[in-house]
């Protein structure tokens, strides 16, 4: 979600080029995995391109063929999270609208199952999202991603209740995004029984929030 205008950096954080051959793709995967694992160990401030190259078994020159700096490595890792998460939210928004509350509740719980699976499958990327807050340009990209998710959620709610005003729909989307992220992120490091219970609690809280607004019987 947008939290005000951010100053843009003059230093590019975009990858320099995309790998086209199998050997190049394998090299980029080594760089990304090295960046991800080091980020968990040393954090954003401790992360350097030299360390990434050493962990990947590559020279810094080879790394620079694809990534100009550590921020570009972090951004490429984050985009894997963004694309998976956005696809799930868009699919939910664009599906057939529920014909009543029971059908919506069932669909919402299934949507929660999908998101919980994404958090489990991409648990190694959660430190990447945290690290992006340390850089203004990366932080702006996170905010743009969050804003798109909130907008998609608002579209979904307004399909269910066209009388719902946009401001309210986006507020609901924001609450669900923030609550869900905090809950699912915490759940990924808990044992299965506790993790499952957290997901059930999130369902209960979000459904209780939404029911008065969606006008479903």
C-alpha cells in the first residue's frame, strides 16, 4: 500500500540482462540462491556483491554481467514472490462471484489455503521482503505491489456488493493484506498444528470483518 511518495534512486536496481542459455540460467540461479541464503544470515547491511559471488562460486565480474548491485539481486528474488502472490489474488478476484454467504465463506477459506501454501513454499523469500524496506527504491516497489493487491481485493468485494464504496472496499483489502501477511509469516515458522490453527483464526477474523459489508445471505 502506498505510504507517500518516495524519492527514486539514480542507481539502477534492474537486472542488466536476462539469461538465454541453460548455462547462463544456471549461473543466475546460483547468484539468486546465494543472495537469498546470505540475506538470511547477515541481513541487508551485511550483504555485498563480493560475498554473493563467493557464495555462488563466481567472480564478481560474472555476477555484474547480470546484476549491477545487491539491490538488483534482491529485486529479482522478490519478483518471484510478487508474481506468485499476485496470480493467486487475481484468480480469486476474477472467478465467478459467490451466490451467497456460505459459498463465499467456503471460497474465502480455500483462498486462505492457497495463500498459506504460498507462504510455506516461499518461506525463504520472507527475509527478502523485509530487506526491501532498507532501500527507498525497493520499498517503493513493495508499496506498488501492495497497492495492486489492495485494489484487486477491493474489486473482488465490489463485485460481490456493488453498493460498497471504493474507499471502504480498499480499507477492507488493506486490513486483510496486513493482517494476513503478519499471520501467515508467523505461521510458517510454527509446527503444523499451531500453523493450521493460526490460519483458521485468520479465516474467522477476516470473515467476521467482511460479513457486514458484503450483503450476502
